[in-house]
């Protein structure tokens, strides 16, 4: 005969054993998904400008469209759905990545006394604000290599009186050579370099024009 307290003890022991087994299974689960690869973008090689404007420029951290405020690499499918590549990301959130790339681009080409990042303790003469409108790979079909588009909506302002002296849009478009992550990131880099080169040229033109009194 089994006494009631023994039956309760057996049930409790069985329950504890089940919890232990389940906990061991959960702790030992391993995903077959590959670890996320982090990608960086480099500035395009540039020859230093022969002339230097007497101005200091600060590049503010860019704003972004909804869906791009992340380190995930965005794509737009043929049906206009926004999505992200699996197991791939930028080395940081997109606004930080593009700020660093813009500073690197402007510094490498020269043409200004100094180029400062957002949060610099030094007072600039001008501030460049950029809003990232596009930074996605666009697919015409699921199997085709995508086309990458980068769009920067730029406003240049004087720091002293907070007056905007120029507004322009800089675009970069690049066709990926293959529907592989390495080729797609290369297309992102080329499109970003193209947009930033245009932004730099327009910025220096605007600063030079403003220095002459806006003629």
C-alpha cells in the first residue's frame, strides 16, 4: 500500500525531474543560424584640394527615415516591402556610420581648415545637417541583383546666426554586380561615396559663395 504522503512525494520528484530536463534542453539549444557579419564602409580615395577655404565645418549626426534608424542592412522588395538582410549588419547604427563616413570623406579631400564630428568641443563656422532619405537595396525581382540608392537631404547653416545658406539633395545609385552580400555591400559603399562626394562639392561651393557675400 502506498501512503498519501508517498504519492505526493513521488509526484513532486517527477515534476522536479521534468523541470530539470526541460531546463537542460533549453540551455543546450544551439541555433544553426550563422552569426551576424558586421560590415564597414570606407571613404573613396581623393586628391587633396589645392585651395583651402577659411572655414571650419561641423557635420551633425544625420537624421534618418523610419526603418533606417538601425544597424540592420535594409532592402526593399519588388512589392515595396521594407525588409532586412539576415545575418548581416552595419558596424553601428546607420546615423553613426554615415556621420563617420562623411567626416572621413570631407577630411580626406581637404578644402577646409577643419572638419569636425558631431559633439566636437570646438565652435565651427558652418554646420552641415543631413537627412538620409534612402539607404536601401532595391529589388526588381527576388533573384536579380539589387540596385542600391543613397539619398542625402542636406542643409548648410552658419553657426553664428543659425541662418541656412544652402539646401540641396545629393544622390548616389549603384548596381550590385551579384546578389551576394559582398557585392551588395560594395554597391552600398559606392552609392554612399557618390552621394557624399556630391554633398562635399555643393557644401564647399556654398561656403565659398557665402564668404563672398552671397553673390
